[in-house]
C-alpha cells in the first residue's frame, strides 16, 4: 500500500492547535490551514490542546482590526469540521463545557488517539 498521498487525492487531516489565540499567529495559521483543507474537499478535524483550548471560549472580543478566532472556529464548524478540546487542558484553565462555543466537545486523549490513528496526516501548530 502506497502511503504517499497523490495530488488530488482526498485525505483526512487532524489539526492540533496548542497556542492561544491573539498572542501569536500560530492559531490563526492553523485555522487558515483547516479552512483551506476543507475548501479543497478534505476531511478536517481540529483538536484543541494546552492553551489552544482558549480558541473555543465564548464571547471573544478582539481589538478592532484583529481577526475574531472564535468566529473563525464557529464558521469552520458550520461547514462540518468537528472540534474537540482536551478535558485535562480545559480543567487546568478553569474552563467547562458551558464556557465553549456551541458545538465544541470536551474530550479525552483516547479520542485524540482514535483521530490520529484514523488520519492520513496530523498537523501540529
């Protein structure tokens, strides 16, 4: 079995985001990558890890002129992208399910293992 993806072959991507929004551009790059994969017809799943769980926090109000990462995440989910947040990471930061944007699910590392096993590519930001 050839493990190299052919050009134009559809793939399943798991995108792991470790960085909080707004401090650096890594989270924005991850969301843009996920969006591009989705537009090209690939299956995309987003796992929020460490400070990346803040991407899913409700009520984000970035300064004027800044991209609203939470809105971007909501738009991706409306397009069918599944988003899960690490329960240990959320607990450590005092976040609960009610703090997250609707549709984001709190999950265990067992679910991340399942995603990675069933992905063609895992990308970490």
